[in-house]
C-alpha cells in the first residue's frame, strides 16, 4: 500500500484496508453525501486543505484571523495603548512617563509573543522559526521566559495543517496496527460511523442469535429433551459472544484528536519518561481466550505525536536518557516515529505500529549546564536546522522598558485572576526591586518568575485584607515575606552569631577580617577570615581550611604570591594558616574573599590590627589589583545588618550598588582599586600602618596606577 496517497484515492489492496467501503456505500445511499470514512481511509494520507470547506465569513473564521496572521509577526508592540505618556519626565520617572492610577488602566496584549518583555532577540528568532518551521534551543537562567516563548510559538503556527491520527486493526498481523491521518475534526466522524456500523452488526447478530436459540429450545421441548436444548442454547450464546469481539475490533482508536484545537498543539515534555515522550503500548494481561484487548486499542501516543504540526517543548533537555535523545533525534529527522511498548517485559513490546506522523518544531531549553549532557548529534540537528539563543538576565533601564515592566505587572494580575490591581506607587516599588535584583547599574532584571512571585505575594497580602488595590506597603511586606530560603538562613546565622558573640564589629584584632559572601543568588552574609603565622616544621607553606572549593583555593595561592612579593618577612621558615570561620558544610567557592585573605595574612605577619568595624569583598590579581565581584549589593546589606559601619568594595563595582534606603545611612561604602588602598583603610595603628603602606607603594611604584583600571574594568564578575 502506498505511503503517500491522496485521501480520495482508493486503497490499492482492498483486503488490507479497514472495512470502510461498505459503510461508505450504505451511508452515501442513506445521506446522499460523502462519508467521513471515505475522506480519511488511507494510511499516512496527504490531507486536503480543510479551508476548502471553511466559510471565511463565519465567526470562527474571524476568531482564527485574530489568533495570528503571518504578515503581523514583525509588528511593533504598543507598550501603553490608550494611556497618556509624558515624554518630558519619562527619563527620570520610574513609570517611564506613564500617567496611570493603577495597572487597571494598562491594556494587556492578547498574543503571548507580544507579552514577552526584554528578550527581543529571542522573540525575533521565535517569530522567524515559526514562519520557517525551524527548531530552537534556548539557554539561560530559570525564569527568563523560555516556556512562554515556546507557547507563543504554537500560536504563530497555522491551524489549517492540523490532523487527527487513527490506529486500525491489521487483519494480516495484529501486532502491527495500521495508521491513518485525516484532517482535524474528521476523526470523530469516522469513529462515530464505525461505532454505528458495529452497533448495527451486533444488533443483527443478537437478533439472529436469539432466533437460533428459540428454535433450538423449541425443538428440544417438542422432542422432550429440554436439558439438551438448554446446553445447546448456552453453547450458541458463547459462540456468538466470542465471535462478536471481532466486530468491536474494527472500530479504530483515535490517538491524536485535534478537532477542538484552536491553535497548533503545544506539548510540554519536560521530565517525560520514554513512554510519555515516544509513545507506548499498554500491557494486556488477557492475551488469549477471547478476552484480549486488540493491540490497536492499547496504543498510547507520545508527546512527539501529540505535537504533530505544533511545538514540542523540552526544558532541562540534558535530563533525558541518552537513548531517548537518540530516538528523539530520529523522530526529528524522519518526521514520523512508530509506537511500540517501552517495557521489554510487557506484552506491548510485541506490538509496533506503522510510522505515526510527528512533524513538530522542537524547542529545547535549559541552563548553561544543559549542553554538557546533551547528545551532540541532537544538538547538531537543532543547530543545523534551527537557531540557538542565549536568554539575557538583565536589560538596559530605559523609559520604554519601565513602561513594559508596568505592563508585566498588569499581565500577572490578569493571568492570576484573583489579585487586586497595583497602584502607581506599588508599581514603582516593584520596578525599583527589578533594578536592585539586576545587580548592575542602569539595568533591570529579566528573571520574571521570581519577580512575578513578588507580585503575587503582594497581591495576596492586599486580597487578605480585602482591599481594592495593592499598595506600596503591600509590596514592602511582600519583599520580607518572599525571602528565599538562603536569605532566611543568612539572617538566622547573623542573629545566632550575635548571641554567641562570634560577630565582632568594633575594635582592632590582628589577623582577623570581616569578609562577605553570598548564599544562593540573593542573600549576603558576613564570613570572618582569620590568619595565624606559625614556625614551619619543614618548608613554609600556606594552609587554608573551611571547605574551600577549587576557585577559592586558587585565590589563596594568588594571595600567597602577593604576600611573598610585598612582605619583608622570610616565609620559607613559616607556615601561614588561614581559616574561613564557620563556612559550613557547603564550604567556600569563588575568589571574592581574596582581599580579605590578603589583609588578614598581612595583618598577622606585620602584627598590625585590623579595624573590625570594616567588612570587605573583592578579588585580587597577582599584581595586587582589586578586581570586581558579583553580589556587592547583597554583601553590603549583610555588612550593615551585622553592625559594620564601613565596607570596602572594588572600585569597578561602585556602579552596581543598589542597596535599600534603610541601609544607606547605616554604612559607608569605600571603593578601592588596589591592595595598598585596602590596607590603608582597614589597618589600625598609624606608625606601623603608614610604614607598611608606604613600603608597598614604593615597591609597586606606578604599577597600580597604570594597571588597576584596565585590569578591573576588563574582568568578569566572580560568582560570589
């Protein structure tokens, strides 16, 4: 039988085709029109365009036009339709010049693709990929809009290509069911027609059975052998009952039904096992004796089949089993994939259908580590026939973006359906938080999932108090209530250290420095570092404790190089012990404690106390340049919470500081560009300190002045 025939062409081998012909003839005589069976009766058919039977003047046609037209894909999105914008104050206004009383005044776009904020490059790629049917892989941090873009892509695909997929019993080989594709909506008509025909056949068989039973019992009564007649009637009933199952087996199984689908299918297969992704055949415990379930009725479609003519979205693509990724690659390449039982111990493993269409667009997503365990051939397939895009974490702060963030809040309120709208000052507070979470000056965060969580918590607070609108106070409360686990732990650590006097924030101590670290992504904590100099039993060495990870160990080695260069003390006969106090089981990672370690060691070597009212963070080059690090805002706030009055940060990070207003008067921020500036601020005891700093400056000469800015400005922020 041909694999690619027109739906109107008759099957080449009538004996192999499903028993549609008799039904078609009977229904055509009865209704005077073509049966849906006749329209959809051949395997892997090329489906006629259903728009031939579509009335463009109908309401349904108008609704389809509203969903998407290809010509509109590149249209500019209006940020604030119907809302007045004051361009004169837009640059300095947190709302970007929007004149609104609440988010109720902001209109939310209907299309998902128009609701995407900040990811302009990814949005353009999705639009192009939908138009050209290309695969896409999106890599980026969680919560940047990857799944939203994938859903938006399904709305951009044409609906007229959708198909229903039917599985038929194969009379030649029951373990190889036949597959048919028909236009979307035709499958239900075919199923109903088959069921009606099966019902009529069963009715006729039932009438015939009771007639035969009546004749047999009547003859037995007349002949006087009633017992024999009853036994014969029972045998006849069993025979008819057993053979009637063959009629039911003629009813096809519709595994993909797109009859009610308004847009192209979107299937989220994130975390799906092999059966859910590739399809499966259910186990049949009754495999003989007339009680078995026909194999075609046990076929279950996978996400790749349900996504036919639509979008298959797989987040964390690297979590899929390698063999599953190989089969997924085959499905992408061939556009069809046969369904078989996934378990070797199941009776379904003996069943394998004809190839089932799976012509989907693959949208793979994941974090940066997703590419490590991804099958290279699968990635090559996506890259060779599609696009790879990196999702940004932040975007430049402009009046237009601030207006879009106001619209984002309106979108979240509308999507939730239970939250009160936000007042203008509440929107301003959320935008301020977006600036703060970006960690960069003049930028806004694009981690919308966590920002949306803040919006929902604030709305829940307002709703619990039965208020009409969500206010700024609700947002401030939400910021406290929506703290991450890491932030709650950090605050708890600070309080516990105060109880046990482990936190020192006044006076001077030799070899002890208040370092700063980040827990998770948004939680700062003060981490003291202590240094002690002891006579060496053999050659001098640097010993660091506190569960140091690889990068932290390397930073300690860099610090030891600086100490050897700048110190007058002979280190060949001394051991330098460095302890990260109460680092915990997670240990210390990153190099942001470099200036802390250097200050502690130099203080211990020179017997000069360190001012304990100062905390510090910063990386250090082997030349003594202070390099930028990440998380400075959270670290500064942690220092303020711990009671420190001053904090040293890299000069290059000065532009990234966006602390809360409550901390601005609590702590003084001191930017430094080299180690001599750090020591000048942190060390106490004027004669010794001045002598040490002058010696460092005389040794380095003009090296700092020439290299500090270039080195710091060209460095990437540390993970810590």
